[in-house]
C-alpha cells in the first residue's frame, strides 16, 4: 500500500517546514484504540494529579516559548511578537481551565420532600479535537487542556497547514509527563479528518474551522445524542466605520 505524504510550507518563502505521512483509516483506528485503552487509567487518576500535570505542561510551554513561537511563525506567517503572544495565551489557558473546572463541577445535592437530587460529574470518554490554521497552538489547546483536566483522552487532528506546531505541542505534553495514549496526534488532510469525525469510537468532537466543514460534521452526528459536539465555525464579519478623525489610524487598528 502506498503511503500518502503531505507537507506544510512557509506562506512567505514557500520553503517546506514539515513533511510526513498522512494518517489513513487504519492509523486513525489505531489512535482511537490507544485513546480508549488509556481512558480508564487516566479518568481514574486523581484530579490533583491531572492538574499537577497540566501545570507542568504550562511550565514546559514557557521554557519552549521561543521554539514554539518560531514554529507558529514559520507555518502561519505571523510575526514573532504575535506568535509569542499565542504561546503566552496557551500558557494562560491552563489556569483558566483549572478555575473553570472547579467552578462548574463538584457534587451538588438538592433536598426534596421525599428524596434528594445529586449532581456528579465524570469524564466523558475519547474526544476528537480538530485544530485550525490561524491559531494552530492556542485554539486546539483551548479544547485539549480542559478535556484532559476532566479525565478525557484525546485524538488531535491539526490543520494540514500547521502540522509542525502540533508535533511540537505534543512533545511538550510528553515532556510534562502525560501518559502514553492520553493524547494522540493524527496528521493528514481532508481524508484523515473525515475518518476521525466519522469514527464510531469517539465520544465527542471539538471542532474549530470553516462553517461548511462544521455543518457537515453536525449533519453526520445529528442522530448520535451521546456524542458531544462543540463546533466553532468561522465566517466573514462585516465592519462599519463611522466618522473618525484619523482614517489611517482606524485602518491600522482594524487590521
């Protein structure tokens, strides 16, 4: 069987930044199976231990700020200062996610006349995260960090235009001590994404990308109420500028 390869290029110079094989259906199956196998142990890991690990991940991100920023810049064309801001946002997401988990979960008991209602939270299962091109570090990180804190395992399909950033982020998780199989990266283009989005072994889809692709995922999963769908879809937003004193300054701030 011929292995399909693809590459990401620097949008400015067109130099190849990353090149490798695309995950086929068998590779996606393997990644989902690894995530499923790791789920029981990870979901039973004490919350304090999961939080300690994501905090270590934040420390690794800080230590690798320059390397990550250069990777983001190479694949998206962002200036270095903006890429560094993206890395800082990734670091900040850890504390935000921990606070959100503590605020929104926990056991709650409501007494009634002849019974009591108890609300508890548990990990949902294996979730698929689809990352976009424009913020290849920050936006998938915004799904992955909360999912791992909650005890879920992840199969991450990054944008085919920024696979290098995903590989480096996954390496940061490994350095932080994340157990094998808890986070699995499947690289590839459209066929890889279709195989993952339609896989029977996933329990949730966290997607950031185009409206057309998000709508297709929604249609494909409409009859699966057990599967979480979180779809953040892009669009073109109109902007109307009124009378301003300095048109050049207004244009600069908008851009």
